């Protein structure tokens, strides 16, 4: 599997609780925080749900 780098670019303030928990489940803690994860189907699904809050790069 390929690795992807996910960076939070927008705040979760005034977002639904579901989106906040998705960001937390991805391992993101604050704006401009990045994590590198394997591009599994579950990770891709989570990223799609919060794609307006994050930036994605393939590694």
C-alpha cells in the first residue's frame, strides 16, 4: 500500500461532532499538524468525509 501525508488545514471549531472525531481518529491534533499513514480503504473513507479540512499528499 502507498503512504499518504494528511495535513489539517482548517479548524474543527463549529464542525459536527462526527467530523471532530474523524479528525481525531486520523491522528490530527491542530492546524498544520501532519501525519503519515498507509492508504487503506478505511483511511481513504475518513479523508473523504473531512476533505474540506485537510490536505493530502502521496508519498
